[in-house]
């Protein structure tokens, strides 16, 4: 980008306003075009920001930080070794996407989750996709998240992944790619909702003058999604959110969602399975039957009778209750078989196989290290690639080749050669940027986007999602657990703003 923003807008900066003249980025910027003009959907935001003084912007930033602290918007950062809760960094400047583009993205996400749910159901059923050699059998045999205990189960509506968070990234040419799908216990939606509340308090004028589509209905949509799983239709379901406890990194979200849906937040010790295979909650009034559990505990810790016998987080007999159809679980145990970065590469083929359609959203190109030709390429070009283990999350265990040392790259080569099925490599994309406010003025920082998709008899996609931002200059790591921050995401109807 080049040029002075104030000049590009055809106006002079009044004394004391932020100096945008030094703002430049080497990639696609979500707000500003390469010629310095604001993108159409972002015009009102950019004009407004260009007119704010340094003092006005500082006051708004202070207000946003105060709201975040008072609300308790926290996330545990593990990367510094201290494992302490910190307020999730929130940057004032929103990410803006035109409604027309979002409608195409929304359709692509809905298509994707339909295919993924069909895949999971098939894998625990007839395994047609394996028999027809679309999906390699040995990948299933080597899957860390395939649960034999789930074979033959038919959950309500045939849906396994009720809540999905798919990560999207935009490359320097403006193409929006799917980076990965999170189908086990995707987190972050509470931060999306809270970011909107903070933005409304900080920029009320913009919400009055700009057609920003709302996100407020997510909790109601989630409740309806969970209620559809109740084994007792026709009665008001008893729904609970199952948390590992206050020391979990996403505990804020567990409590937030339970409160916003008006349901109980419980730990494993609060539940038990009776002789009738029903699941009950301990209350001061005696046992109360539970119909649906939104579980935020990994499969391995969910039921010590079936998985880890020493788990104190889960509920003994819970899988028995679920298999008997006496309780609904979201996401269903075993859904993580599709939450595998190697399986991710086969999603376009799943869409063609199960839906008979062409994918609407492209995958980030991927090299599967179990394939000899691809593995040779990765080993020879590891300094150019991002290498990821198949089942890690939160940005852990990955290698960014261009920024790694020779020792780190050599260590990864050995890991790949020892266990090629467990690794996938992708090009180092130059992620799009959005301005953030620094002590030296506005500066570009890389972002991704995590929309949330709910599956029931229809598919609901959030209006936008959680924009995660790498707070460090030049960093591509946006994960909250690695010190990243967040922005509000505005889907703007451009025609209504003309």
C-alpha cells in the first residue's frame, strides 16, 4: 500500500489526528486497497478512524480494555510456561467483509459441514468411502481420533459434528482458503460475541450509521441445536454444559455459553448414570434427568469406563447412556476422526463423493507426507513450508520453515521420516492484514477468521466469526493460546451504506 490515507479520502487530517501516511503492508489488506483507497465495505470505518484524534482513540482503547477486564474475557497462555490467565487482547479496528462475499463463504461452509458429517457417519457405518478407495484405509487405521466404541451408533439426525469452527485465511491475492476444520471442541465463539459488545460500546456512532449485520442470536441458535438432540421430544429439554473445570484454558467460554443459554454449567462429578442408563444431574432437590450435554471435554476423558480409566473429568457410563439413546452429546464422541489435518486434505473429494457438488471454498494446498513424492518435496523444501502434526491444535507442534533454525528443521525432518502419516505441509501463505493500533500509530498485523457452523436439520453459520490477530509484528501465529489477540468482524451490506 502507498500514499497518505487522509489524502486518499480527499480530506486533510486535522491537527492531532492519527498519522496514517506510514501505513503499508506487503499483502492483501482487509480495509485498505493497494492504491490507498478504503475498500467499499470499509469506507465508513476508515473515514471515521481517520478523523479521530490520538486522544480520542486512546480513550476508546482504554474503554475497551476496561470492559474486557471487568467482563473477565480471559484465555490461558501456555507458551510462556507460566500457564496463567490473561485478558484476551482486543484491538479496536474491526475487520470488515462485504455481505456479498460473505454469502458465498457461508454457502461454502454449509456445504463443507454437510460433507464432513456424511463422512463421519459413513466411517462409523458402512465405510463406503473406504471401500470405493476414495479415502485410504490405512489413514483410518492410523487415526488418533477414530473411536471403535462409536461404530454402529446412529446419533439423532445422523449428525456427529453439531458445532464446527473452520479456520479461513486469505492469501496475498485475495483468495479465501480453508486452513483447517475443528470438529472436536472448537472454542472462541464467546470471544466473538463479547468482541461485538465491546465494539458497540466503543464505536456506537458507527453502529448507528453503518449496516453491520448482527451476531447476537448465536446462543439461541446453539440452544436450538442442542435441544434437537433431546431423547424426550415434546418436553422442555434439560441441557447442561460439561466443563473440565476452572483451570481449563477456555473456562470463560464454558461459563459464558451456559449463562447465555440459561442452562447449568457442570463438572463430571455433578453427573452420574443410573441403572436405567439415563444420565442424571445431582441437585439440592435430588437427581434430575439430563437430556443433552454440550461437552467441552476431550473424548479420552469423557467416560473412564470406556476411555482413560483414571479420568476424573468425565462421567462413568456416559457412553453407555449415549449409545442407548438416553442422552444427547454434542459434539458426538468420535467426531474428531474428521478433525485431522491429513483427513482435511480429502474434504474436496468428500464433497464430490457425498454431495455430488464441486467445492465452493478451496483448501489451502497441502502435501501429505505419507505419499512418497510429496514427502520428498517436503523434506527438500522444508525451509519454505509450514509443517503440522495431524492432531495438534492451538498452534502447538508446528514448524514455520522460513523462520525456523537449521536445527529445528533437521529435527522435523527426522520426525517426518519416522512417522510420515502424522505430518502435513502447506505453503507459507502471506496472510491478509488488518491495521492495529500501536504506540507508533496504525500498523498491519496478520489475521485469520474462525466462523462457527451449527448442524441440525438445517445449517446455521455465524455472521462472520472470530477474527484472530497476531499481535507481534510479522508473526503468522494468531492463536490465543500462543499470545494472539482478537478483533470484531463486521459483515457490512455495502448497498445499504451507499
